[in-house]
C-alpha cells in the first residue's frame, strides 16, 4: 500500500471533529512529501533536531507537532516554528517554553501530558500534579503559552479493556478541567483537545472521546 492510499483510508474513517497528526519520526523527507502531496499538513516528530531539519527542508505551510519528551535546553531550536508541543509534563518545561516563545514574539500552544499507562516508563503528570500546576501562581505568570488540552498514551497491551479504561480515565480528567477552582475562564476557553490514539488503538480512542490521533506506522509503514 502506498502512503497516499494509507492516508486516504485513515482520513475517510475519522469523524470530522478528529484531527490527524501524521507521525513521521525516523522517516525520510521523501516519505513526508508523499503525505504532503496527498494533502496532509500536520506532522508529528519526537526529536527536536530531526523535526528542525525536516522543517528547514519542507514547505512552510506544514504544522509541526512535537510529540516526544522535551528537554528544556532544546526548546529554543523549535520555538520559532513549532505549532503544538504535546508532551509537556512540568512547570519548569512550561516556563522554558514561555521564555523562548517570548523571545520569538509568539504564543506557543501546548498539551499537558497525563500519565495514564501502567508502565513506569511513560512520562506525564497525575491528576493531582495537573491541578497543582494549573492553579499555581507561577503558572499564571506565563503569558506566552496556551494550554489547548491533554495528551496521553495507553499501555502497550493487547488488552482492549485495559486500554479503554486508560482512555476513559484521560477523558474524565479532561472533563474535570472545567471545574478546577482557580483555573481562569480566560484560559479555559482554549481547552479543546484530547490527543489520544495511535495506529494500534485509535478507533478505541475516538470511541472514548479523542479529538486528535497520532498515527505513524499505519501511514508510513513500520519503523
Ligand atoms: C511514535 C508515536 C506515535 C505513533 O505511533 P504508531 O504506533 O506508529 O502509530 C504516537 N504518539 C507518540 C507519542 C509516539 O511517540
């Protein structure tokens, strides 16, 4: 199957309110260009250097999403162009993103990553840490970032019930954002996005309320 036909099949299966991020990590620019020529404009990468090299070489109407774990000292390399940083899981990182956004005279959109999987290795905040972050005075000072919602990754397992439980948990945390005391109305108006679902589990994620899926291998083939 070609990249174009993979993409078209997936796009045809997505409800209108679900945004497709084509996860192109490790793939060459020629593969990304095939997706681009088939109409795809949102790409997800997990390494800042690789994403920046691709950004330099590719058309400028592409929206680049950082979906991997971000080290603070590398934020500056993507701050001029990144559209959405999906894996934000600390105040310290948000402060650095804010600082670099300010330097570039822009506002950078972010998702906060929530730890929903059983595995220890996956990054993210738990519900208490999320609430603490969003209501802290330090957070309120950050004027050059905007939180659009939450991102999460389910456990890597065949157990559909387990995955469903984790996605449902993320959706319930998302819904509870509206009732966090002290998280301002102004900030709440931007909350719109639940990024969950990958090649193996995106139909289930959509059933559970996902509005953004991150799909790599089903479009570009295995890595
Ligand atoms: C690699 C990756 C994906 C895409 O995974 P596929 O199984 O290839 O669809 C999605 N989200 C994150 C955070 C990733 O690192």
